[in-house]
C-alpha cells in the first residue's frame, strides 16, 4: 500500500528512520511489542521478557511497565534487529508469543519527545495522546490529519516511522488509534500512550 503522507520532520527519509546499528559504543533501544500484557496467556512474565533479550545478546534489558515495552543495550557491532529476532524466537518457545515488536533507539524517541508534538492541544479535550509504531516495511497514509468515521480517532501527523494521534471518547467508548491504523494500512501496528514514551525517555535517555 503506498499513499502520500505529510511528515512531522522535514528531513531526508534516511535521517528520519530509526537506526538499528551500533558500531563503536553500546546503543540503547526500546522494543514495543503488539498486544502484550505481561503474565497473561501467551505473554511472557517480566523475568521471561528480560531474559529473552539478554540471552539474545543484549548487554542489559529492562522491562518498562507491563504492556510489552522493553529497553535494552546492544553491544558494539550487533544489530538491534538481530537481538529482537532472537529474543522473539525465545519467547515463542517459552510462552507461545506470536505478536510482532518494533524497535527504536532511545535517542530517536528522545528527539521525538523534544518536539512536543501535542503542545498545541488541550489535554482535557481528548481521552489520550497516542503514538503508533509502524512496521519496518514501507507503509504510508493518505494526507493527514485524518479522522475516523466515528470521530473518535484523529491521526494528526507522521514522522515516517510513527504516527501521532489522539483518541476521543464517544459515549462510553474511547477510540482506538491502533485498530484504525491497522484497518487503514492492512498491517500490524503497536500503539502506546504518549506519556509512556515521555516517561521512558525521562528514565532511560
């Protein structure tokens, strides 16, 4: 699927894309698993998640919250993607995990947070500020901003690798940016509350 998308950062695509390489120093990454709640069926425990990454080659691995987010350090010369693939295989064997995960450098996340993309919006006017992580293969959207039919999700802008959105509560049900994006893109996406990423950066950047 290939549609035109306005970007948040007017930079060449190769600069926007998150780096997956470490050549001289350890690099800190965050992995975001889709649809994971630690300790639930077919999901790892905190200990299993962290162990899967250290056994896959990470120097350190620290689970962040219970939603399948983990911060890990890759040693020099080791691709973060290689660690993620090996860790995912470990988790498939141990607990039957099938959901995908996407990796970003913590530096990339810190740069995104520094942009304060939701600064112009009143927090009280929305249910949640959200950030959705797109898969490595190229997927782009039609011109943003874009609202769902129910008006409960608004996709605001994109970095090229993430989509920033707001969820609004219509009646008793808040909108799901993740479900809306997956239907739009026909691809697996994983979404976090914006404050989760802010807190992760504050702790690990």
